[in-house]
C-alpha cells in the first residue's frame, strides 16, 4: 500500500457480520496486529479503545484486524472491556491486500505472520498515511493526531 492507494476491496468478518472495507465512510483507521490476548496486542487494543470517543468525535472509524476468529475476538474484547471494533481475516485476504502478511522472526525462528501496521484513509477512501513495524507505546495517540490533521 502506498499513499494515495484506494481502500482495498476485501471483506473481513466482524461480530456484526461481514464488513467490506471499501464501504467504510469518513476517515478510517485500520490496524493489523498478530494475535488476541498477547501483551503488545492487548495494550494496542486498550489504547485505541481508550481513545474511541476522540476518534468518533472526528468521525473516524477504527478497526483492528488479526487472523483470530470472531469468537476469540469476542472473548478478548469481553476480558479487557475493549470498545475498538475487531475483525477477523482468517483467509489472509486483507493482510495480503495491505501487505502485512509475511515472514517474521522471533527467537531465531522464522514463520509467517502479521506485521503490526496501521493505515489511515481519508474521507476520499485513499491512503493518507501508513505506519509499519509499529511500536505500541504512544501509537494510538499518534494516529489520533494524524486523523485530526486530515
């Protein structure tokens, strides 16, 4: 994904049913994370949840995407009182469209997984900014500032 690219025409599963990303209106923040209920992913989801009202005040939709199932997302949300909307990409279609699926390394082991990344789309549905290899502390606040600057 490069600046100016349109929202990909892919569908993810949410608690409310299928969501076609191209149908999102207003500014849209789409963040990818590796796995529910892990320390970094939990902190990121909590940070976006804590700022949900501020994102809503500027008309922005925030969606977190991982390969976890809708059932696992529901348990994760309930356990941590999350308000951020989570979506499942079990077939990796969104991950591949955004370029977040690929080879990773951890403790000398190589495996396929999701890169932690965030994408901000403007009201025109075009990519305004991308953050790759995200470090969680302060990230949600940085994204909110970018949305406000649109």
